[in-house]
């Protein structure tokens, strides 16, 4: 942001990317195929040097992956969202842009079954390899062990 207020940055991004949904509060909806160049632009040209959190939500019809970005030392944050097909849940890995995404993408993969293409080591991180399914999916069927 280079010292710009969030409102000015949002206005600039709206002009630069008219096809994207950009809200005044810093929520930006980006299609999966535009995600990598957009994220590189945010890091290289706007200074967003820290991926604070990467998570996802299951809306039954689709998954939404959410990336929370900030500039270290500044209070503002951008929230980048992308909707992906629930039947083919794939999104590009952000590891080449923010190395810390390596663990967060593995967690989302493990719990929701979203594949991060080009991830260098995509495998379960919380559950055993023998675990069947992805427990944060809304249609996950728990079997035994719960009262």
C-alpha cells in the first residue's frame, strides 16, 4: 500500500481490475484462473508481504478459499476470496509467492479436500494417511467415536 489508506488502495484496485468484485472493506473476489497474477501484483507492487491466514469454507454448492494478506507493520488487511467447483476442488498454490502457505494449504487439503496445484508437498498434516474423507466438509459422515 506504500502508506496509502485502504480506501485509496481499494479505489486503485477497482480501476486496475474492473472485472473483479472489490468491496470497500477490502474483500476481493478473484476467479481461480486470475489468482496467481493478482496475488503476485499485490505482493510485488503493493507491498503485501505477509499471508496471515489461508482458510476455506464449504457452501455445499462450491468451496470458497480465503487469503488474508497484510503488510507487516500496517494495520490494514486485504481479504482475497476465490470460489471453486465443489466437484473438482482445485486452486493454484500460493507457496511460490508466500512460502508460509505450505502448511496452511496442507491443512485445508487435509480437512476439506481442496487440491492446491503445484504445491511442493501436498499431503495430510493433521489426520493419518488412513483417515477417510475430509471432516470439515458439510457432507462428511462421521462414523463411530462420537456420542
